[in-house]
C-alpha cells in the first residue's frame, strides 16, 4: 500500500459532501492502493455537527478498507493540518433574489479565513479544489490569503461544465463519451463560460463536421450554461451527485495525470491567451502526473470564440475586483 493521503472536505455534511465522501473513501480519487484519512470541516452549530456525525456513522458502517481515520472539526486549522488534497465545498447557497455580487461578499470571508488556515497548516504541495460558488473568485481569494503556498496549489471546479458539454455532444452524435477529446470550457463558472468544440474530435472526426452551428449556438451553449438551473427546477435541489463526480474527476486527474488528455481546470492564469495573470480562469490543461498540470498553449481561437472569451474574462476581472479588499 502507498502512504495514507490526508484529504480535507469542507461543508462535509452538505449535499455534495454526502455524494463525495463515500467515493473518496472507496478509492475513486487516489486509487485502490492508497489509504485515505478524511478531515471534515463543518460550521459550528448543532444542526451541522449532528448532521456530520450522522454522515460519519454511515462512513463507519461502510467499513471501507482504505479509510484509516475520520476527523471532524469546526476549526479550519485542524481541518487543513498537513492536508494534501482539499475540497473546498462549504459555502452559503445563493438565496432567492440574491445577486451574484452579494453571494461573493457573503462567501468571500469563508475563503479568506480558509486560505489563511491552509497557509499555516497544509502540506506545502497541497492541491486545493474550490467547488463552493462563485468558485473561480473564491479560489482567487483563498490563493491570495495563502502567500506561502504556490498559486499552482489552487484551482476551481469547471469540470462539471466540461462533463456536461461532453455529455451533450455524445448524446447528439450518438457516440460514446470516451470517444470525445479536445473539448474545453474557458472562463468563469457562470453563464458567461465558453464551451469550445472548435478543436474537439469525436472518434477522430472533427466535432464541427458532425454538429451544425445552429445546434451549437442555439441548443448546446444555452443548455450547458443553464444546466444547473434546469436541475434545480427538476429536482427541487441543486446538482450534487454530478458535482461530486466532477470534483472526483478533477482531483483524480490532477493527482494521477490525465494521460495526455485535455481537461478543463480553472487555474491562475500565466498570461496565456490574453487572460490577465493571476485571474482564476477555465483553461485547457493537461495533468502531467505527480500532481503537476500545464495550461495547453497556442491553440487557435475562432473570432466568435475570442469574443466569448473576452466577455467571460471581463466578468472575472469584475468579480475579482469586487473582492479586492479580501485579498490584501
Ligand atoms: P449545501 O448547502 O447542501 O452544503 C453546504 C455545506 O457547507 C453545509 O453543510 C454548510 O453547513 C457547510 N458550510 C457553510 N459554510 C461553511 C464554512 N464556513 N465552513 C465549513 N462548512 C460550511 O450545498 P451543496 O449543494 O453541497 O453545494 C455546496 C457549494 O457548491 C455551493 O456553493 C454550490 O453553489 C457549489 N456548487 C458548485 C458547482 C461547480 O460546478 N463549481 C456545482 C454545484 C454546486
């Protein structure tokens, strides 16, 4: 067996947490030969603590061979102690009538204090995946509050958007998901995101030869962008299992490598594609193994794609500016 990996999940008693913990404990991220220690953070109130206790009883009852220990805490310093992989899920959901900017300011302080705690106690090579929304900007806040960690330790989740786009293409063309490569989603995890199929191939054939532009513009783009709302409307609750699955895919590839495949990760920009340096933006990435990733450079971008990319960058710049006081 490999050495035990310490894994932190914040908001562990929430919807996504409930779908995430059991798969991590079963080996879905770190593999069948790597034991895990779960370090679970929740809010300091009776309901959250009771609920987390119930989840822990179920983890216990699952008798996972790879699960060596479960720690529950309301203290971020304890939750991030020596952590090597941190899923930052816990945050306030967007309430009715709440603007995105209100959500930013409500959740920002959570990621400010968790960034500070990561800075103090996490493993120096920790991989932090921010899921809680608005995830790009929350990752930006956490990163700025952890100056002793490399910015490359921080990422935000756009894999759900990526997976949704792949699934739509697979369904439309009648080809399996595994035959699709080269798709990426640029920008912000919001309606402004840009799912790009311009270099995507399906079983070796260019996707743009298999689907027409009207379908791409009028069905694919809005369906992918509004899928979250469609799921809330259908279930009465936001997507949780698919979000957890995307978080697992993201961390799995980051940790183990993506086998040369392009995957979408929101990561701090290195200035590529005219994205201002430091902006946490969805990029095409290849995970090269050993916990490293690279932004794929010099891909051609169509004129309409460029306009979409510029729009989503502008939104990100505005969001990051809104939280500037939390990043000093
Ligand atoms: P939820 O409300 O069911 O669970 C959130 C949990 O976080 C709750 O148990 C709450 O007590 C806890 N929490 C809140 N503040 C905390 C803090 N400061 N420290 C520790 N725990 C805290 O929400 P759900 O469905 O699990 O979603 C979580 C987040 O994930 C939301 O922000 C949601 O918008 C986001 N999300 C992101 C997606 C993406 O693609 N990036 C997709 C789906 C959801």
